[in-house]
């Protein structure tokens, strides 16, 4: 018997534009239910990892995409791939993408998008269902607390990546592809 669905998260926990300090307790975010934290995601080799273990001991940006064949999601993940590891490491933040697919699709999707950060799948959509998600979402979390959630209203409503980076204190990225101009 499947566990009952939890009430969907319906509010933005933190919409501040300033960098978010490392949370110190429940007052800094919404707790993630243990029944959701223990649900498995699969890595590229099909190994099961409890969802909550992805950010139990570290701060993370978790991006749920609709599916790997969604062109808009592909473009968004292509942009996520442009975030230098050094920017994330300086802020002690991990970037994680979770899709709704078979783990067999992870490697081809990463090759297609150039994405090299952490990626998992929720093939049965259990986490999506339990959190009341219908579309893609961006979440910042740590230690089983959710600190920010953006719910897409439609397939084009992704939260601007630099806004999410700013929330967790990660240096902003120039996504224009234009070389920087240095004035001497």
C-alpha cells in the first residue's frame, strides 16, 4: 500500500534576494517529511540513493525537471551546465538535477546538455507526487529543510538561474556567451 500523499508545498519559503546564510534549524526552512526523505532516486548506474541523503549534510540546489525530452528543460539544464564547479565549491553548495525517467537516460541526457554536476531520476515519480509537483521546480535545501521553492506555472516559467544562485550565495554566471570587456 502506498503511503498517503503529503500536502503539497504551496508557498515560497524564502524569496529574499540577498545571500542565504547556512541554516541553523527549523526556523530557517520547512522540514522535509521523513517519508519523502527516504524515497529513492537512482543514479546513472541504477543505484538507489535516499532522496534526503542528497542534501542531509550539505546545502544543495535541487532542480526537478519535467522530463528529459522537454526542450525547455534541456535548455535550462544546458545553462545549469555552464555554472563552474568552482563557483559552487566556493559557496559550499551542490547542484542536483532530478528527472522523471529511467536511469538509462541519464548519461545520454548529460552528453546532450553538457551537464556534469549531480543528476538522478525518480522513475516512479514518487517524490514528485508526494511534494505535489506537476511541473519542474527549483528547490534550495540543506539538512532536511527546504529553504526556497519555485513552482513553474507553465513550461516556460523556470526561475532565472542567477536568482537561485544568489539565494544560496553562489557567484552569478554570465549566460550571454559574450566575452567580458576589460577596460584598462
